[in-house]
C-alpha cells in the first residue's frame, strides 16, 4: 500500500514514529519460510524500508543456497552483493555476522 500519513504514523512522541509493520516485515513472521521459496515474478517490496528475515525462527533450518533462485538468494544478489560474493566464494550457506564481520 502507498504511504498514508494517517495510517502510518500512529503516534509521534519524544521523536519516536511508529510505522505499519509491513514497512519492515512485508512477509509476516508466520510465513518466514516464503523467503526460501522461488518467486515468479520477484516481488518489488517498493513499500518497504527493509526486510526482516526472522533469523531466530529459522535457527539452523533453512539455508541460502547459491543457484536456488529463491527469494532470499535474489535479495542477497540485489542488495548485499558483496556478502553474496563471499558466501559463494567460501561455499557458505548460513550467513551470520560472525561469518562476515567486516561486511555486515
């Protein structure tokens, strides 16, 4: 949905602004596995400021696989190309800040 100030800003107090959850969580936590599906066409997420991958819920289950054409792989290719390049070069499938401390 397009930005709508009445819908987005619930309260402004002490320099804190509240936005609708879909600005950072366009895929709700209950559907986190969808990040690992192949999407055709790829969603634009144009109405989001960021994407949360729900890493805690995915603890050691699903992995980013090079060549899988999954949504998460395509997000890394598009928005984190250096991390993706290192991941492929090192044959890594589980991306964490400890794996790539200088890049994340």
